[in-house]
């Protein structure tokens, strides 16, 4: 797994290699100031977006993209290449054996895992309790469902990572945009934010864990459970794995795989006291 880490670090710093392709260092600095740090990240943006960066003309953007294409193989890939890419995915333990088993080993990197539920569900607690362990488990090897030193390898401060925790992905959108008249604008901005998270997850092979709220289905009494995740189709299509939490007996909480491309629909029961920590998890929402 060390070779995977070296490969990822090479991808991160490969952006400087475009300078050797005849690209001005000042133009590279402009891209970095705009939040673009790698060749992979560069190729995820449209030319329209790149030309919107101050100081970059269309001719410069074409030249930069051409240089980046010589460094990274970006575009359509074969099934064999996709399978090889899947081997770099790391599963981060949640601290609960039952939950890890449900998730096939833990929270996946290069993916967005969404957890939603009514109030007092442990979806938020999972994120908050990271404060105690995110620093120590970032150095665990992948055999122990850790991050294999990726936090330190990327020069990241675990405390700074925790500063990115916000509850929840939809809360502010529901407050700032009200009524059907602003629904289209809200969903567009939500889609842009989710697109950025997907790019970060795939570019740096990190795990993104986000919490979500629920809304009442207007069909009400005609369905068994009127609660459904907020965010509509935009959030549903963006999330890779969706987990639904609900209250059980006493202190028990039930976690169900609501939607996942590689996991069967199943559920497990865990106690709040042991439903703790996503060991090494980059939370960005």
C-alpha cells in the first residue's frame, strides 16, 4: 500500500511538471490561487471555467491543458483500468464491527457517503466523535482499516481537517432559500457544491462523509415511512453510498443501506456508545 501512497503524492505534486512543458510559473500560480493544485484537478474543469480565472486567456488555457494531458491520462478508460483504479480504494473503519461489516469494511475513499436520519440519530455523532481519534488513526495501515499515514503524507493537520465539519449538507440551503420560487436556484448551488466534493474525493482518493436531514413525504399515511432524505434528486445522484439511521429500542440505533452501487440492501443495530469514530476521514461538509 506504500506504493499507492507514493503514486498519490506524485499525482499531487505533478502539477509543477507542466512548467517543464513550457508553461509559465506565474500561470501555474494563478491556477493554484484559484484552488487548482493538480493535473487531475485541472482536467476536471471546463475551459469556460478556466478562462474565467483572472489572467488566463483562452490560448493560455489551451496550452496548459495540452501540457497536462501529456502528464496524466485523462478521459475514457477501459474496464481493466477501472478495476485497477478500484484497487486503490481504502476502507476506513467506523469503530463498530457491525457497521463495518454492513459497509463491506468501512467508509470508502474516492466516494461520498451520506448519512441521514431524524433528530437524535447518530449520523452527526459519527462526525463529531472524530475529534478524539482522527489524528491517531490516520497513521494506521490499511490492513487495520486505517488511512495508511495519508493525513501526514499529505502534510495535513488533523485539527485543521476537523475545522471543516459542518452539520449538515442541506441545513443552510433550507434556511437561505425558501419557497418554490427559490428552489431551482437552491438546487443549482447544491449541485455545484456536490460536484466540487466529488472532484476532491476522486482527485485525492479521500473519503467524504456528510450528514443530511430528512423531510416529510407529502404522501403521508399512504406509505410506511413518510420520512425521506432532503436535497432531492441532486443529492441522491451525487452521493455514492446513502445510509439511513433510525431510532431503535432504548439506546439502540439502526443503520440501513438505503442506496449503494456495490452493497446489498441490509441493516444493522449498534449502540450509540460504540457507534463512534470514522478513523481517518476527511470531512468536507
